[in-house]
C-alpha cells in the first residue's frame, strides 16, 4: 500500500480498508508522525527527518537502520521510528 498524504491515510482507514498491522509508512512529512501519535497504528510510521536529498541517500539511511526498522516491525507497542 502506498499512501501519499495524511488525508489519504485517514480516508483509507475510515473506509474500512484498514492497512494490516505489518504495513509501515516511510515519510519525510511530520504530519504522518503526528497522525501516529493521535491514532496509533496501523500503520506504523518511519519519519525521515531530512531536508531535500536524493533518493539514493534515503535508501542508504534505510539500509543502515535496518535493525531499528526490523525492531519497529516486531514490537507490537511501537508506533513510529524517527530517523535523522
């Protein structure tokens, strides 16, 4: 599932097409982080707190943080992960 905005995420959840608990959003937008604090999960949120940067830098960040991302997916209490 690919959701590109908070309103789309909320509409998807409200429509009954709730993402599975294994779904995780990766975003540079703080709105998704705020949504995860207010609504919980699913979906879990990985917030990349970065300015403009090439997609290859994002891929490197995600690969380097694979252990933290896996821990997020396995922890039923975890809602979001902040990556700087």
